[in-house]
């Protein structure tokens, strides 16, 4: 799987007011006041760095060619939104929701990603690398090309989702919960197989 990265070459640092004037297109934001709003925007060719989104209003935004680096997006909703060519690097993303979201060419790298909810999500090219996804949820996810590499999937719930050809062999899957449909076509190693079979109530002699 080849993820298409954000189409960003050079961005000039801007203030929040300058970014707002330009409708969050073509800029680089490193400082922002608490309690401001970024809502109902199509954010295009933009980078956020060291921004604490938990202190601002960030809702109903589509993201195209966007980078989040060292940001806190805890409990942010990206429900019913469109994300294409987006990177989250070294971010805190606990409790985020991606319900009815369309995800295309997205990378999540080295992020704290616990309690995250993907429900009725459409995924086409998503890679999640070296991230902690404990206690997350995949429900009725339509998935084409999902890469999970060196992730902590402990206590995740994956129900009624298509993960065909998704390789979990480098991930921690302790206490993970699957239904039979979601197990179909996943790739695991022999030790993980023993755990999953036992979790389904099958006794191995």
C-alpha cells in the first residue's frame, strides 16, 4: 500500500487571524489563543504544530493536505467529515471520533490514540504506525487498505467490519474482541492465532 502524502512544499507561518482571513488555506500555525473557533471550513494545504485543540472549538471541518504535529486533539469529533492526504504525527488523540467519516490517504504515526471510535467509517488507504489504540472501537467500518504496524490494540473492539488482508502480526492484540465477520481475511502470527481461537471458545489440544 502506498499512501499519498500531503501535497505541501513550503508554508509560511501565520497568526490565527491571518489563517481565518484565508479560510485556513496555505499556512502554518504554531500559536493560538484559547476558546477561539475553527468551524465549518475546508482546511487545505495547512500545518498545525503544538496546538491544543482541546481548548478551542474545532468542528465540521474537511481536511485536504493537512499536517498535525505534536498537537493535542483529545476528544475532538471528526464525525461526518472528509479527510484526504492528512498526517497526524506525535499527537495526543485520545477519545477522538470518526463516525461516518471518509478517510483517504491518512497517516497516524507515533500517536496516543486510546478510546477512539471509528463507526460507519469509510477507509481507503490508512496507516497507523507505532501508536497506542487501546480500548478503541471499529464498528461497521468499510475498509480498503489498512496498515497497522507495531500498534497497541489491547482491549479494542472490532465488530461488523471488513479488515480483509490487514496484517496484525506486529501488533499487541491482547484482550482484543472480534466478531466472526471481522476476523475474515486478517493476517496474524501463530501465537496470535492461538489467542484468538481460545477467545472464540475453541479448545486446542
